[in-house]
C-alpha cells in the first residue's frame, strides 16, 4: 500500500503524538489542501467509528473464575461442565452481577436444567427478573418450610439427627401431616440433603427479611398459582434468561418501582404492547421530558386509549373529537410524540391492549424508568429480541398475567427486589444442586406444585411471627 | 481504553507467585482482565470465545511464570500468550457466530438502531483485516498502547507498527465506506 506523504502527520495527530511544531505544520497544510482535508476527515471518521465500539468489560466474576481455574490448573475447555465448575468455584458471585449466563436445558439426561456461564453483554431483563422472583421464592419457600419444620421436630424431642431421612420423620404439624406426600418425599431425598448442607442455603434460611417476605399471603398465593417448571423449561424463556445481564437493572430502585407497577404488570402479558415497547420511537419519546409531562394528563390518556381518536388527530389535525383538547394538541405538536404515535406497532397496541398500553405510558414509575442511564438500560432490555421472544411466549404471558403474581410483586413493597438482590439469596439459588433440583428433580417439582408446602408456610407464619 | 502498567509491581507479584503465593496472581488478573478481554473480543468478535481466550491466557500464564523474562513487560509477555489462545480458539471454532449488537459497548443500546449497525459493521470490518494489522489497531485503540509499547508487545519495529496502523486504518476506511458516507 502506498503511503500518503502526510500520513505520518495525520496518524500522529490521531494518536496524539505530534509535537507542537508538527501540529502547526499539519494545520497549515490542511488549510491549503482540500484533498488533504478530505483525507483527514475520512481518517477521523474511521477513528471515531473504531473508538465508538467502546471498552469491553469481562463478564462478572471473571477474576474469581480465573483464580479458580488457576487453582485447579485447568484452562477453560469450552465445555459447559467446565463453566459449571468455575461457577461453583466462584462461590458467592452474584447472579445479577454477571454479564450473562446460560440456562441450558439438558434434553437427554433428564436433569432438566443446568447452569452454565456465558459472556455476552446486555442490559436488564424483565423476564429474568420475574422468573427469578418466582423461582427463587418457590425454592426458598420449600426450604423455609422444611427448615422450620425440622427445627420444630428437634425441639419436640424427635430424632434430632442430621441424616436427611431421619430428620423429618418426626411428628409434623397436623395440617402438614394430613397432606404429606410429594413434599415430604422430597424432604427426605438426597437432593434436599445436599441443599441443606450448602452454607449459602443456610444463610438464606437465616435471612429474616426473606422469611418475612415468604410469609406474606400474596407471595404464597402467587407461588401456588404458577407452574414454575413449565415456564423455566420453555425455550424462549430460557433463551431470554441466558442472554440477559440483569446487572444494575436488578438493583435499581427506579426500575424496581417500574417493574412492580400495576400498569406494567398488566401490560406485560399483552402481545401488542410488547411489540410497541420494541419501537425505537417509543424509547425516544419517553425519554423526552415534555412527552412525559404530557402523558401524565388524563385527557391524553383518554386520547391514547382511543385508536380512532389517535388516527383522527393525525389525519385531520388535533382539532377533532377527543383530540380537541389543549393537552392533546400540545402533545401532538411534539415531533417525538408524533413519531411515537405514528408507529404502526403503537397503533396496534392502542387498538389491541384494551387501554393497558395507554395506562402503561402514563405510569409515573414507567416513565421515570426511561430517564437517564437506567432508561437506556430499560429501553435496551425491552427492545432485546430475546426479551421480546420471552414476552411472546405463552407460558411467560400466562405467568405475567397471573393476578396473584402481580399482587405479590406489588404487595411486597420493594422487599421482593431487596431480597432478590441479597448475595446469600443469589448464591443459594445459584447452587448447582439447587438448579438441578429446580429443573429436573421430580420430587422437587412435585413439592413446588404441592400445596402442602404453602400450607406449612402459613402455619409457620402463624407460629413464628 | 488504556491502562497503567506498573512493571516493577508486576515483577514483585510474579516473584511472589513463583515463591508459591498464588494469591499474588489475583492483582495481576484484576489489572489486566479488561485489556486482555477487550483485545480478545475485538480480535475474535465473540464474547464467549474472548472470555475463554482471556481466561486461558491467564491460566497458562500462571503455569508458565517461570519462563517470564523480567526484562520485558509482563503485559507484553501475557499478550503473546493471549494471541496464541486466540489462534487456538479460531482453530477450533465450529461456526462463525454472526456479529450482533451485543458486541457493542454496554451503553450503545439507547442509541439508534443505525448506530448499533455501525458498531456491528466496525467489528465486522476489524475481523476482516489481516491479522497483523488488526493486532496493532486493537492494541492502539482498545489497549491504549503507544507505538513503542505495541512494537515491544508484538515484537516488531516501531516503524512497522506505524505502517501497519496506517494501512489498517486505510483498509477500515475502505471497508466502512458506506457508513462513512452517512455523515
């Protein structure tokens, strides 16, 4: 390749290596030479584009995994097994601080699900958050039930041995005894024994906030209605889980508020809303303060809930029907707002969501979540194809549309999210045995579906609190 | 992206490792994880593979610490190991993973779809550069090394570094011509 006579100066300027004299010489040459200016502009543009890729962060827990591998003396061999081992070595590496993880279904072995680590970047994930809320709580409920029952058995002078089989053969509360079956069987399984010996699980069980949360009727009701395993084993949901880095989103208070807003939960199960949420025009508009202010007006909400009014306003101008309102008129004049409502997906959502989309747009928490840094994360999350796929998934929609879940999320007043962000809790549900049990152990699954566990939790609540 | 290299400190930590103090390796991993991962990512274009390559580089580096020559910078030595790991990864690569927006910086997603496409195009263009040229671009732009440091790291003359960098930028310009015209 032939070098241009001024290449050294141009590249030196790009790289910041020119002396003042050289810089002055280049400035003079640029001023006199249009072709050189054009060449410089091209180089600068390329430089900008390359720099625009930005820094890359290794996945969360990378250092721990490396040190674990160093200790083992084994480089990564790109096997899922190796990644699992690294994860275990990482110990308390928090679930939501990881950049990515894959929940890979093992179709052949019958283990159902197993955890593996992955490395892609990404933003927060609504699907993941909700899913883990349910999964974690379901697991924790079982454990808490067992823990307190086991403690009581010992106190009552039952066997008091540590062996899994003997531990729970003592007298049980009558309500539990009457319904004992799968849950009881699980309590005596090796899987449970392994779980109980895990220090992270023990820490979880000692967490008072978690116990309080689990004891709320809303949470218990939610757990009793959700077919957790079916959702977890769904391909689209798994994929969404696997690729979404929850990171800051999970622990962000503003996002948490948006997530458990009634309007958000109601809208999530609607396919047309999900499609609209993916529209760039929506993200741009919601980040605009004027649009946000306009959306809080009741008149505008009425307008947005009426697809015909929206169309009329766009075709004939705002002075028609419902649009003949000053707030609506002002809003429609905003170019970002107009771009939003002229988006085809927006119209579909207005027509198909029975007002849920309009309610979501005017939800203060939802609007706040779109602002600033976390807004970018939130928008990215909603726009992720994987999250969209999960949203469109029937199982997930059913989960999101479950009234009990909505009540539980809203009723926990932030405790749910605080509990989920607890490192011990994260570590506990990250336990390989736990995941295996959650995804594939028939006893465990049966126990999750068995109302015995919930009945026992109610009983414990009555005694403990 | 740039990072500060404290050669003396590196040597001290390496010495401690060689005396059996494995924990002394942790600060080295913490110090170089970002730059190694970043370089691997831009060299390979796949986050999983980049993570594997970076992790393997550290592990193999630890295993080969006795061969480290203190006259050279630790990063340069580690980088050579990383390059070999990247080559290994590419050798066993089964299917080229399509480049997606996930390769872009974490904050890109709020921007327009077009900008995300540009980033994907830039990453793709990087992967189409001849390996020696890609190497200098990555070290300059994503490791923040000076010409001199790149020369030492890659093991070529500084003049060669400059020549490769100029050529690489020209090639990138050609590969990204349609995007350059967008502005």
